[in-house]
């Protein structure tokens, strides 16, 4: 059990190290995927929370989520974000969708 936990922590650390090398748009998409896994399609969090998770400013998170909303990937309402296209979000998280 200890070996499995240590291995899992090591893998997470390696992923996080690479995470900070990504562009803001990719980090935002990855943070949204993380929140999708946690909450489902409707995420009861603000864009400020997304910015904090992605290590960006709130303004950057707003700009990127607005672009995603215009592309039909998500919709934002006061205090929540709804994922409309999981495929589009995954493409962004993998570095695709260069115009995010």
C-alpha cells in the first residue's frame, strides 16, 4: 500500500511539473477537465477558482473561458461553468485548438 501511494504521488508530481510549462490556455483547459471529473458537466465554481487552479490571473481565465464559450465548448453563469463540448475541452487540454 505504501509503495502504491508513493508511486501515485510521484506520477502526480511529474504531471504537475509539466503542467506549469504549458501555455495558460492549456492549463485552463486542464483545470476545467479536473473540475469536470470532480463535479460533472455543471461545475459550481467561478472563473477565479479556475484561474487559481491553473496558476493564471483572473483576467486571463476570463479571456480564455470567453473564447471557449464563443466556440461552444462551455457556458458560464454566475458562480458556475457548464461544459458543453467535452471533446473540445479535451482538445484544448492537449494543446489543440490554437485559437483558444
